């Protein structure tokens, strides 16, 4: 048992004695990095699987099932978007303008995978729409990285100056992140929510209704995990925001997907009806973006006592960066990870979008623990997590040392952790979930359907 697992389980306010129920299958060569990415990934999955087993026991009245975490399953799942294929075709990767760029005094990292972010990047740099990579590189080469960061964020785009870990820690946002827990799980007063448990239900989340208001990638990983465990997960998107088909095929497993324009009164009323019957709400937009629709955590808790409200963000819902947009690659650049993983000449990246995936499993674990505690003591529960807090944990809270005398295990191969199935979209290959316990589900009950095509209602 590594230190990271103890830390994550303690952050969830859980019984440390249950950690003896967890064992591991080791595989060598997984998620190679300078930072202890394998240990952090293993820990995030371990506490998620144990929280699922704990909830299953709370519902059945039996003992907590044993959990076994396989390094191969973890590594494959942390690359799930890379392994996904539909009729043999891979999804889109990073766009040409999403990359590191040299500036006059260092480096900057941009994110422009979506058309509106690309347009805002061009506008911030004073370039015409459609400007090529060479023009962007020339515009950035004569500017300071911090100036680019401010200009692009001011235009509603996404760019971060590449910092080392010391510079991030010395800044106000980094100092605030360092003082926060890895995951915050808190109970507030309120009546217990009704428990919908179908007779004989084996899945720990059967009968649990989850409203999924998240986008790439950590939030959808969290809600995909809850869907694996039997929850009725309904993802709601705005019709005007594009979604990557490959991302939907990867993270839409087990869920239903609908479109609502919350600027329209009729769609707002539909959302209110969904909220009135929900057990869990997970939001992944930048803090404050949903407040005008009554979807701030405080407002949700007030209107729906007994609800579990989980909010995740890039930088944390506090401090000078609390309202900023962000993605895994940008958080790596800002916190010092990119320089640590670089080659000394240029910044680098983690072997997977480990901040996204790791935070997703931590959020799912916190929701599962909240559901367990809600059964025991009622109340309304709130979960807060961020990619920046997970980055701080990776930088300062984990280690590379395996337990003494433990063998490394066979070389890693992804094949055993990939499955193919026929779907309404075509023949889909996807990664299996690494969240596993004795008697638990091995795969999702339903494949992803067409994005936004489901009716905005809960299943019977």
C-alpha cells in the first residue's frame, strides 16, 4: 500500500481499516514518467474501487468485498481516449494550435481544440481567423509568456505561461492550492434524500440518479464510473457547444445524453424537473459559469436537501484563478509538471492526461463515500476537487518506491483491458474500467448512443 492511497482514503474521511481489503496485481512499464504517475493513478483507482465496495456492503448489509487493482487495467484506462476506436477509426487528437510555443522569455502552452477557443486565440494575438501555425509562432516569439497568458485569457481563450514548481508555489493560486485538501467532502444539515434501491439490486448505485453537467475529461470520467456501478446518468449539454465524437464515444459509456438550452424558459423548467428527482449533481464547468441558472453548489443544496453536489474545476473554486477555464495540459504547464517532464530543452508532458483521469476517479470515490454516509446519517453532501489540487498531490504527496521485496510484474500490454462491442454508432473498441471489486460489474450495461439524442428524463 503506497502513501498516496493512504492520503487519498484519509481525505475521503473513510475507515482506514478497510484498506486491508485492497490488493494489487503489479505490471512493469506502466505510465513511465519522472513523476510518480503510476502510484498516483493506482491510488486514485484504489480508493474509488474501495468506496464502491463499501457502498455495495452498506446496501446489502454484508461485509465489504475485496478489491483488486490491476496495474494493466489502470494504465489502459488512463489512456482510454487513445484506445477508443469506432469502426477502426481513432478520434481527434490535439489540434495544431494546442501545443507549447516559444516566447521571448520562455514558453507558453495553449489549448485550442474547440473552434471558439481557436478563434479567441487568433483574436488575442491580433491575427486573422485561419492564421497558420507559423504566423502564431511568429506572433508569440516576440512576447513575454505572462503577457500572452493575460491577453489570451482576457479574450476568453486558453493559454498559460510555463512555470517551474517553485514559481507556481510562490504565486497566490499555488499557495492556496497547497493549503487545500486533495478532495473536500463535507456534510451540511438537511433532510436525508429518499433512497431508491430496487429489490435485489447488486450494483451499489442502482436506483441513483446522476445529473451530469460536465465536459472533457475529468468530470465525464467520474460520471462514467458511476454509470458502471449502476447509476442512471443523464448528461446534459448546451446545443451550441461542440463535442468531440471520439470523446463522447470514450466517456459516454453507460450514460444517456441530452441537449438543453438553459437560456430558454421551457428547457429551464425541464432541468428543474430533473433536479427535483436527482440524487447526485456533478458539474465540471469553470466556477461561476452555471450560477445564473441556479446551479451553484450552495443553491443546489438549498433547493434540494439530501442532494450530493460535486464540483470539479481546473484551478479550484477560489483565489485569483478560480474563475479561469483550464484543461489538464494547461495545469501541467502552470504547476511545474511540464518542465519536470521536459528534456531540458523544451517542456514535456505526462504519459497520459493523468490529472484528468486521476481527478475523475477521486471525484467518483468522493461521491460514492457521500452516498454511503448519506445512508448512515442523512444530510446534504458537497464534493470539491480540482486538477490543480491533484497536480499538487502528484508533485508532493506520492512516491516512486514500491513496497520492499515486491516484484515488478510482467511487461504491460493493453490487450486484456480492451473490449469491442456493437453499438448504434458502429463497432466500438473501448477500455474497460479499472474499478473492480468482488461481485462488482465488469463492463458498462449500455454503449454510448448518439450525442444529445436521448430524451431529458429519468429512466423508470
